[in-house]
């Protein structure tokens, strides 16, 4: 093994052992990729929301990083198997998603499905204003704006199989919390 290869092995070991238990690392990476692809595309002024090219960010929108404590908190929410927001959050935003099937589901691939369903709100409903006015919020884009929210930089998510594996519940939590009414999702150039 050459030196570069050894260095890489050590780095990968650190990344994959950062959270004990919980969801597979592939799902963690998938949650991060979905959020950060959206964020970096918006930041660069390349995001098109239902035909509307959104302006670039004044200062780059930081990518999110994974937080094991937040993951644990989100996993408790998904483990309830109830499609409802948790009530006792302090400075934590929250997105939830569920699906049912007539066959047994697996957690693999669920991060991508959940994130797609949230982001697609920008395509379905457009993104009328970077400022989250009451009317922008009620247009149905609240999950997507939490994904994009510039000041939410820590992410943790849980995935739970329910009802004999025929139902899945996904919960992501965000610190700092996003979606403050009349605040900007991000500051435009
Ligand atoms: C942020 O994440 C995206 C998607 O994973 C990646 O393409 C981009 O290079 C990252 N940006 C920074 C500054 O790390
Ligand atoms: C919310 O309450 C539940 C049940 O009491 C607890 O397990 C969980 O850790 C709490 N979450 C937060 C973010 O305080």
C-alpha cells in the first residue's frame, strides 16, 4: 500500500465511524448530496425553479455537514412511525416524508426519494420570492426552503421502517432552524 492510499484509508475510516448505529453511511451521504447539490447550485446562480432562474448568493451558501446528535434526535421522530412534526424542538428545523407500499421496503434509496419529494416543490409551485413571506411559505415550498436555508448548516436524518416494513418514515432535522417568516432563504447578490 502506498502512502496516499494509506492516508485515504484513514480518512474514510474516520468518516464512516462518526455516528454509531442509525442509518447506513450511503444514506447519510445521499442526504448530504441532495441538500448540498441544491445549495451549491442556488449559490452559483444556476438554479432554475419552474422556469425562474434564481439569483446567485451574495456570500456563498455553505454546504451542510452531518451531525450525529441531530441524527439521533431525527431518528426518534422517524421511530414514532407517525407522520407528524415533533413538538419539542429548540432551534431545530424539521422535514418529514412518508411512503407506503404493498411490498416490504428497505431503507436503501429512501434518502434520495425523500429529498426529491421536498425539492420538487420548487418545480411544482415555483419560487416567487427569496424572502419567505407568508404567501411564499403557504405556496407549498416549505420543505424545499428548509433544504436551501443558508443559515441551516448542520443536518441529521433518520429513516424508520414501520407497519411490517410496508411504510417508511423519514425525518431530517436542521440547525439552525430555517423557515423564519419574512426572512430571506439566502441573501441574493
Ligand atoms: C458542496 O456540495 C456539493 C454537492 O455535494 C459539491 O458539488 C460542492 O463541491 C460542495 N462545495 C464545497 C464548497 O465543498
Ligand atoms: C423530544 O421529546 C422526546 C420524547 O420525550 C425525546 O425523546 C426527544 O429527545 C426530544 N427531542 C428534543 C429535540 O428535545
